[in-house]
């Protein structure tokens, strides 16, 4: 399986209902789901949290900075 196929598989496994229960660990604001990138995005914090095997990784040190 290629990296792209793995990322797509991870994205499709994410339960979007979980988005209602999750908030940004830094700003305590709501998150948006970036399906294409497979990430949960906190625009307030400027961070994108990865989703691995359908599980959001809500650790600030694991997040990617966004501009």
C-alpha cells in the first residue's frame, strides 16, 4: 500500500461524530476536519492535529503548524 493509500484509508476511518466532542487542547476552541489532509485543524491555535488509524492525535507537540 502506498503512502497516499494509507493516508486515504486513515481518513475514511475517522468518525466525524467525534468532532463534536473534541476541542483544541491549546485554545479550547472548536476544530474543523480537513478530509484531504487527514487532520483536525484549530484555526485559533494555527495547528493541525494528525489522525492516525482513525484516532485523532491531540498532542500539541505532534501537531503541525499552519499559516
